[in-house]
C-alpha cells in the first residue's frame, strides 16, 4: 500500500472483504494483488529480509494479504493459513503437550473426531467428547478434570446443533482453558466468536471463505499473541502444512464476494427450510433459523443477519422402505442440485452423509445434507419437490 490508500481497519467487514484488505499495488497500480509464486526471498547484505517474505513454508506475501483479511473479518489479532481446514485444526491440537486434556463437541464435522481418535490420542492427548449444545453438559465435562482446551463447532455439521459461544467461553475461562470455535458454517459474516469470548477460530476456508469450490485451504485466527499461538506457528513452519500461493490468491479473490454470497445462501436456505418444514415426505428440517429448532434462541442471539446456508432434511420413508433407501432415493432423483461432498460454494450440493462417512458414522440414515447455493431458490425448491414427489 501507498500512503494515500485507505486504512481498511477503519471500515465495516463487508468493505474489508470486498477490497481484500489490499488496496492497490504501489509499484504498478494494479487493484488485484499479484500471486507470489517464489519459494524463497532475498536478503540484504546484513542478512535482513528485503520484503515481508522469507521462505514460503513460513510465510509468503500472498498469504499475508489473505491472513490480514481473515483476521480483520473475525476481529482477531492475526491469522495463519494452512493447507486445508483439517491441517488448521490438527495444528491447534499438535501445539498442545502429551497428557493435555481437551473437551470436544461430539456433534461436528466427522473428520475432526476421527483424526483425534486415530492420531492425537495415540500421541498422548486426552480427549473427551460432549454434547456442547447443552451448556450444563459442557460445564460438567470441563469441570470433571483439568482441561487445557475446549473445541466446539457451531452450527454443528450435519445436524446444525447450536453451541452457546459466550457460555462456552465463560466455562473455558473459569477452567483456565482455551476456547476454539470452528466457524466454517457460520462464517464471520454471521458470527464473530472472538467477540463472544473465543480465543481461537478455525476455518475450512475451502468452504464459504473461498466460496467457489476451487481452492483447498484452512485458517486459524487468534485473539491474542500468546504461547499457544507461537506454537501453532511453529507447527506450520516445521511441519510445512501450508497452501500454495495460488490457493491463497483464490481465497483472497473469493472473500471479495463473501458477504453477498452468504446473504443469498441464507435467504435461499431459509426459504427451503420453511417450504419443506411441513412436507409429507420430510420428517424433520434441521435448520437453526426455524423457530421450533432446538437452539434457535441461541442462534438468533449470536448469529447476525441470517442462519447460514446449511441445512439437513430427514426423509420420511414409505411403508416397507428403509431410512437409507428413502434418503438415497431422493438424492438420486435430483436434477439440478449436484450430488457431491463439501459445502459453501455458489452451487447447491446434496449429500447422504451416512454413506460418505461409513458404517461407524453416528449420522442418522435418513439425513440428507444440503449446502444451499446462490441459484434462484424457486428452481431449488422445484427440484427437491420432484425428487420427493414419489414418496
């Protein structure tokens, strides 16, 4: 930036996202930041860095632009990019010490508990899973033994159960523990966990932050510079789970339309949820925006401007039909909506999570997860209606 460019920290989050916390290139006037593909950067005669880059496994100017934007959107002190959302989550737990105890939401993206059980617990991390949507259950679990870290995802994938972040922060603080919130589904457009007391925020930035299903990248945001944040940085530098410069640039590009995409996805998801709430082929709509959904009151308090673009439909089987056949049959019959994993893109996706996660999955067999995109909502409703009409 040059001296006559605006201080983006003084503006609203939507403005920060749209401008990429970048402005324009002082050397060329380009309003789109360049992609710095160099893996190494020069030093002067005293061996000081010439610019912000040193070695790309540690940092890269393209990372920095995206990191500053994410940190500003989340109201954090700083952010670090990682090669994926799971790489970001793993780095948080890898920064702990063997024997540390962590309390983790039992309802969340299946990859996190799977990694904890199959890898982190082997390394000596003590892990207890709890229904974090119950503040009382969370408080009991944290108080049961010394706790180093509390990790929650809200809304929780794929049931969309809601955890009270402010209450979780108070519980963690009283125990001397760090609160980490996976904010992938809500995004900083709807929820800013740090403002509610969280210490760290993680994202699968592949999802809504990128928003175009074309970049694999994760992020960790911190409220403060402390010893844990430094160790997370060491994990990234020493183990090297960093994205490529192109992925960082695609992330920065995607965030420019974040607020518009999330606003449209929220509108569409709410319309779909209300339309199918009393549909004879649907046993339940799981969506925090519905008045009758457990956790709606908490979601209304901590989510601003909408309830997200994610919802799940629990399909009512026909007589003699199994739950899994009913759900998979609906997914098979959609025409416009795409059958695919992932979420947060501009296109609407449908997925039978039980099939994807495998036999040991706790997800109900009748559940279909929808990542609602930005298409005309009438077309999405019509597609689901025709897929359900034979039930």
